[in-house]
C-alpha cells in the first residue's frame, strides 16, 4: 500500500492534484464541476474520490471549464470590491 494514493482526498489534496488553491475548491463545487463524496452538510469537511479527480485532471475540456469558473468567480469578487465604497475610497466616509 506504500506509494499508493488514498481512496479519497481532502479539498486541499484535490486542489494540489488540480494545481489550484484550496480556496478555489468550494468555487468548483458550487459550479458543479467537482462533486464531493456523499451528501455532506455545507459546513463540513468535503472529501473527493481520488480516481475521479485524477480522471478529470486528464480532461482538457474540463480543465478549461474549471479555469473559466475560477476566473469568473474572482472577477466578480474583485468587481464587488471596486463597487463598494470603503474607508479609503473617494466615496467613503470622510475623516474628521
């Protein structure tokens, strides 16, 4: 069994296999591009089937989809930051 991958991966391990960040895995799950094992509650640890992750990692079309999903997610997040007035922005509160 030494040298053999485990049957299931944590989000961090799946991210490593897919060469992305662990905080991108929930984005992929929400986009229904990566499916956790079972039906875990939203706030629980998610596990992923190693075989499935390895097979998906060989699919160029799927890799393009996850790349697009992650890029879209972070573009939306960054756009929300720019639109929201904050302390340091010109539309933010005035220090007195």
